[in-house]
C-alpha cells in the first residue's frame, strides 16, 4: 500500500503561477455556472410522426451542406412555401418530391426516414446481475462489475458504468490513463485518490469528475472494504 508523501500538494490548490481551473475560485470552491443544456427538456413529441421526422432530416442535410432554403428550392424546383412546410413537418411530401430532395442533397432517399425508424436502446440490470470483467491493470482483490453497455448509438459517445469493489486482499491500483472523461462516486470505505499531481481524500458520498487522459488511480486505500461507481465516457471511434 502506497504511503502519503508530504511533498504532494492538497487537492484544489493551484501551483504557484498557474491559473486556476475554470469554475474554481481562489479558495478552491466550485463556482456555479448555468447549464448549457436543459436536463428536463424533451423533443417535440410529434417526432414519431413520419412528416416531422422527414422534415428534420431534410433541414439537417441542407444545413450540413451550408445552403439556404432558397438554394434548395432552386435546385429541386420545389417552391419555398412547400419546402418550408416539409421542413416543419406540416405536409407529407410525395415520393417524387423526396427523390428530387435526395438528388439535390446527395443522400439516399432512405436517409429521410432514419429518425422515424431508429431505435433508442436501454439496458436494465437487476441487483447482483452485473457482468464481472477484467480490465487492463486489474489485480487480485479488485472486482470490476460492468452495469451496462450500449455500443453504437445516436450520441456518438460510449459510456461504461462500473461498480468497483476493493477487498482486504487488494493492493493499490496501477496508474490508469485513457481517453475520455471519468466520474467516481464513493459508496463505501475511504481512499486517497490521485489525479495528475493532486490527491483527493474520498469518503462515502464524495464524487470526482475528471479528464481521464491524466494519470489517475487510488494512492492510498484508507479504509477497506471499499466500493465506488466509476463511469467512463469516450467517443465511439476510440477505446477506453
């Protein structure tokens, strides 16, 4: 078990001459900032309506090309008023109209139906039914239980939620470093957790959210047994 060294600076204290992290005050307290996304917002409930789904895709493809409604109208010989109705899901376009749009936008006709047909996955795991896995660097006494996994999805982000258990037989973690972001939430026990050059004493109820590209891992297992949630997020085109 690693020992604390007196040379390590406490968590939340910036080195001399270094700028404080965004959202942190001089005394180490978090500064509240407004959310950029409303967590309670919902999309138009009409989205499951075929006309609305088609309109959403037509607008998205048009904006991706960087052209105006007028440009698209000229390319397809569809009136501005009709295009506006299509993009707003007010009218049902004919197959001939959809064919003209697909040619002008350079996408297959079936692309307009993507949002209407796509499925949104969910994974439900009952207590004690998570999958025990062995991750890179896993040692004796370190139990990783994967609580769910969704691969390809509309967000472009992979999220891996783990329940990690360290028993009396555990030794200290090796240092981890990987792409993406990670969130820890302590459930039981105590640990001195390292992220980069900072140490964070964590007890039940404490959490830590960080850039996982910096070296991180338990520095000192203060009280065992220990359990915490680890949620790792990274882009679909990379690996954790």
